[in-house]
C-alpha cells in the first residue's frame, strides 16, 4: 500500500469521525438547551463585562448562540456527506479483473454473434463501446472498464471470427454426426459379436453331435462285426459291404 493511499484513508477516517462528533455534540446541545428552556436543567451561568457594561446573562446567551451554530451545521452535513461519497467513489475506484472479464465476455459474445461490422480499429472500438454502454447489465461499471473491455474485444476479433457462433454450430453439427456414425458402427460391431458368438456356439454344438454320431457308428460297427460271423457273414474291405463266409465241407 502506497503512502498516498494511507494518507487518503486516514483523511477519510478523520472526516467521518468529525461528522459523527459534530452530529453528537449538536444533538446534545439542542437537547440540553431545550431542557433548560423547560426548566428541567440549569442554564449555563457566568457574567461578562465589556467596558462599563455588565452582562449577567452572558452564560445563557452564549449557550443559545452555541446551540444555534451547532444546529446550523446540520444543514451542511448532507452536502458534506455527498462530497465525501464522491471522493470515496473516485479514490476507491479500481479496475478489477472481475468487472473487466464480465464486460469483455458480453462484448466477445456479441462479436461471435456477428453484431459488429466495422473494420477499422477506431470504428470497431467505438462500436463495441457503444454496445457495452447500452447493455443493461453493465450500467454500474465505470467508463474506463468498458473502454478497456472494448479494446480487448477489438484485439481478439480474429479469435471471435474463428470461434463465431455459426462456425461453432457447424463444427458441433459435424461432430454430432460423427458421433452418431460411431455409435451406429459400435451397434453393428455389437451385433456382429453376438452373431459370431451364436455361430461359434452352433459350430461347437454341431461338432459335438458329429462326434456323438461317429462314436455311435463305431460302436454299431463293432457290434456288427461281432454278430455277423455267427450268421455266416463278415465285413469286406469296405465296411459297408457284407460278404458271406465260405461254407465248410460236409462230413462224409
């Protein structure tokens, strides 16, 4: 904190204390004088002489005059308060980043929407400043803040053109279409996985049934080979061909 700021703060503090003291002393003098007038409290009493003249009621007169003077100061307090408020507003004014950011956001949003059409730097800043002054949410900001925000918006107009609402909307639409395409492809991939799983399960089931059928055929063939000799037959080279066995000669 600078020395000038400390002195200014001290001056404002003493000014406020003085106003409060004048108010309290004036009210106290008025109340006490009224009490004296109604005989509730004693008047201030002392005698004074000026040359050959003596004033035994000098205390009461001095008290009344002092009360009137203090009461008359009340008429200057409103104007003094307004002056002090103006001084405080001007001395305490600081360009905060929040105010600048808020004004810049409003101006940059309007720039992205394509509201500003001036190309020259001076006209562009003036157009932006006029927009900020007419904005209802920024009426409490100081002109310096609005001017700074307008200049910042003019410097970033290329950025506003690159990220304009139209281009951002078109980019979002394109990305949304790509996202929908990706989701559709993912859905097809999921269906393909389901179909592949069903085909693999079906193939395993068919292989199992074929192995069962082959086993049954092997058992049937073994049983057939065991049964045919007793009937006078045998299997040839081809297992599907049944060949009769040669007959034994009859005993003579």
